């Protein structure tokens, strides 16, 4: 329609659509060149609740092995679905801290490891604080410290000072319940 226009984009548009259109315009539509330089990162967008319409990008490795430690089955399933929607596929679950410590020890013994652990704080048998301490103790040896998983506290406790308490206990991040947005998870993961 317009002889001097290479590409047209209509509003509203997403960031990845804008980026792709710009790359196509720069490369004159050369798809081979475009595929080499345009590799979109997984994105998430929310508008169902109306409160979170921003788009967050996850900059980490989606091949990370994740362990969800949560005694409430509904919370486990919800968190797992949100993580899968971000692009994670290697996810395992434990229903309490005792089971989690045994799973982490077993993985370490098998010469593998979890990269990220989402640890509920209030659980029967062994709570999240004690489970995190036990897991961190497994990786105290100099050779194994580089495989120590990042532990994210997951809790309904959102009082002033709670986050600092969990971080000083050897956890690496904190997210409060209810976890109803991928953006909140991505934000925590990007700050590990």
C-alpha cells in the first residue's frame, strides 16, 4: 500500500511482535537471518484479574530441575502449572520437608541435583526453615557448594521482617501466598 513502508504493525501489540517486526524490517524479510537473531524469550502476560497486565521475561535457564515442597495439594498443583507455563518441564514435588530433604540427599548421592526449590514454610513433620537448614548442610562441602540449590521461601506469612528472617536462614528468595501470577514467580527467579 505504501511504497516506502517495509512493515506495518497495528495496535495494540506485544513486545515480541514489535521486536519481530523491527527485525523483519531491518533484514528485509530475510527469514534465515531473522531466525538467527530473533530468539524470543518466554514471556507471560496477565489481564484476567485486571491488576497485572505487565509482561515479565524470565532470563534464566528453563532446563533447571525444580522441587516444589508444599503440603497442600492444591497449592502444589497451582505452583507446578504456573512454572510449566513459564517453560519449566523438569519439576518434582514433595509433600513435606522430611520428604524433600530425602529427595535432595538422594539426588546428590546419584550425582544430580535440584537447581531451585520452592519451600513452603509451614508444614507438618519438618517445617520449611528446618528443611532448608538440612538441605544447606548437605552442600557445606567445598566441592558441592556450586550445586547447592537456590531455595525460595513460599509462605502466607507476609509480616514485616519475615522475608529477612527467611533469607538469614539460608534461603535465597521469598514469595508470599497466594501465588496467582507467573509474573511474581518470574520476578523472584530473576533476582536469585
